[in-house]
């Protein structure tokens, strides 16, 4: 009976992690295409990213952190959901630095996760963290994708 209870508990944790990762993935998809847009479309997409982050995604995570009072999204268990949320926060902050101004729980969360030694090291300049895509990166990606589609079409 104890094994069954434990399995139910683990399954519930996995489902919650998956739910949070899925939500953050939705936000990340909005961000993913950003470097490849025209200047005019970037302005529009930035507005969409900030609006959705502050009205749809961040309020949910703010409430979760506030309601259960734990250190991580899924209780006191550090998970992929925490890492992905930190990444989304950092990327949105690169676009709008004060985006967390109305989210004190997320500010604390960001600070806590960023201070974990391995993550702190990763976030330091000169680490393996990939830089924000610049024009050279975007042009290289477009050239590679064109080459791929040209080969596939023949």
C-alpha cells in the first residue's frame, strides 16, 4: 500500500512539473522567433511577449510560489520547470528589464535559483551560456535553412 501511495505522489509531481514546463514552453515559443523578425514585427512581437508574460504566465507562477510558500515550483524539489522558468524570466528581462516589477515572488525565485552555484557559474560572463542571437547568427541560420530546403526540394 505504501508503494502505491508513493507512486501516486511521484506521478502527481511529474504531472505538475510537466504542466509548468508546458506553460513556460508556450512563452518560450513566442520568444524563439523574435530574432528572425523584421524590425517592425519585432516591435509587435515584443509587445505580445511582454503582455502575455505579465498577464498570462507570470501571474500563474507568482500565485503558485505564494500559495505553497516553498522554494521551487514543485514544493522543495528543484526541477526542470524551475530551470526553464528562470530561462524565460532572463530572456524576457533582456527585452524589458522591469518585467518582474509586479511579481515579488518571481523576483525572489529568480534570485534564489540564480544563486545555486552551478547556475550562478553558468550565468557569469564567459560561461557556456549562448549569447543573444545577433544579426550574424540570424543570417547564418537563414542560410543554413535555405540550404536544407534547397537540398530537400531536389
